C-alpha cells in the first residue's frame, strides 16, 4: 500500500501566507498546479480557497482545471506546440511563447474561435530554457504587436528551472528595462512582468525583488514549502502538506554492507554509506514503493534516524537502526517528498492519492471560519463536490 495524503488545511495555510507576500509586494500570481497531474479533489479544494488564476503544463489536465475553477484565468505553461494550437486556444487564456511561427498560429486559431488569446513573451536570461534572445526583442515584439486576436499581456522569464541558474537583482531589473524600452517605442502598455517563481521567493522575503516584477508563478513553495536557494523551508510555510506512506513488507535484522564483490549492474543508483563497516548489522525494512512509483532519492523519512539504503523498481530498503523501533510487517513508514518525487507519485497509477479532510468536511470547516466575516464574493460555482460554491475566506490568487 502506497498512499499520498494532501493536507488541505496546511495547503490553505501556505496559500494564505503566499497571498500575503504577494499583496505586500503589489504583485499578482498564478498557482502552478502541474505537480498535481490533474488530481481533481485537490484542484477543487484550491478552487474553494479562492484561487482565480491557475496554470498547468498538460493540455489533458486543463478540462479538469476549468471545471474546478469556473471563470478563472487559465495559463498554459509549456511552450505551445503547433500540433496542439487548437486546444491551447480553446482550453487556456494565457500561454508562454518564444516562437513567431507559433504565435502566428495562435492568432489564426484565435480568430477562428472568436477569442483573444493572451501571451507572455519569454526572454532568455541565463537558465537556457525557453526564451528569445534579448537582442531580438524589438523585432520580435514588432511582429507580434500587429497580430490580430493576440494580446501581449507581458514579458517573462524562467530562472532556476533547468540549469539551476540562481536569480539575481540585475536579471530582474533587466526585465523592467526591456518593458520600458518596448512601451516607449510602441506607445503601448505592457502590464505584466512574469518572472517570479518559487525560486524567487527567498529574494522576495529579503526585500530584494524589484517592484517591476509584478507577477509570480508559484507551485513548489505552495505544495512543499521549499526554499530553493538556501535549502530547508521558507519562513512560516508547512513542509508537510504532502505526506507519503509506504507499507512494510519485510523487516529483519541483517548485515548493512553487501557481501562479496559488487558491480554497477543495478539499473538504479545505489546509496553508499561511508559510515558503515563490513559485518555491521541493523534492522532493515523493505517497503512497497520503488523507482517505478517515484524518485526514491526524493523521499525524506519523518524519522530522521531512518536512512534509505537503496531501491529497485518495486521496493525500497530503509535502515531503521540498531532496533526495529517497534515497527512490524504491515506498519507504514512516512516520508516528506521532494518536487520530483511528488510529481512522479501523482502521475503514478500504483499509488493512492487522497485529501484530508474530504471536500465536504473541508467546505464545512472554511465556511464556519468565515461565517460573519467580511469577505470578497465567492468564486463561481464549480463542478466539484458538495459545498464548492461556499466562500473561501478571501484568499485569492489573481
């Protein structure tokens, strides 16, 4: 039995805190839900919390997203590809773009559908993911500016998502200068600079993010609380929104160092503990989760004394220590998770994914909290479970 449990109260706490950071900075933000892999209950809960801008990178998830967030602004976060233009326009309001040919196709399709599709022009600032080169920005924007049914909502950048480039003030300030240059040349306002993400939040908390950065795309910090720059958890956030449990299938006292000659025949990386010596013994638990289910290196045992010894496709071995810690076959071991581990778990058909409390109980809880309070109008009714039309206490991501 493998179970992924998402604590909605802890998720709501993180959302409230991040919402406050955004308000203090004068920014709006989009919740990045791609790590949920279209998990409808969690999406519905986020809708109840008042989220009004949400982004995903998989088109097949967007119908679920739209059902959970009626009237919300939907962002498509993967660079649009030509074979999917019709779906991009019909299912999303905003997309991130760096190719003229693709934007031309978006323009033509938006005309056919009678829509205006908004775009963010992505600019390369050093992480070497998507983005046009800064020297081509004027000519690029000039061509896009005159395309019908396409509205340039803003400019943006990705930092830290591929090469691990750490964002800095100079890079973020550059984006402000690029916007100023475009506005002066084309006499047209560009309302959004979307360069904030979870990796930028440590800078935000230190007060070093320029005010011109007025839009964030937040996922990992919301669900895991991660401080991507300094390690650990961002101030005040829960790091246990998501808890993974795996069942013990075997528990025995064994040697902790392999016997005989070893090679690299295993298809998965082995864990080498330099502190162990030949002949040393301890209790080892085999649990029902493996590399087929998740990125095992991203599992962090709640009990800091436990150490992952290795994993195959189907099982993971955990060193418990000199005693069995009272654990037995059928018990479960709990883990926090990294982003990569969570992503694979949510996309894994072999693991159960549940929310705590359930939607009905969660709705009752937040309705009770907000009774008698002055709050913004509730979001439009979604196609979620009971009570989804109830207000969310005024937590909104716009």
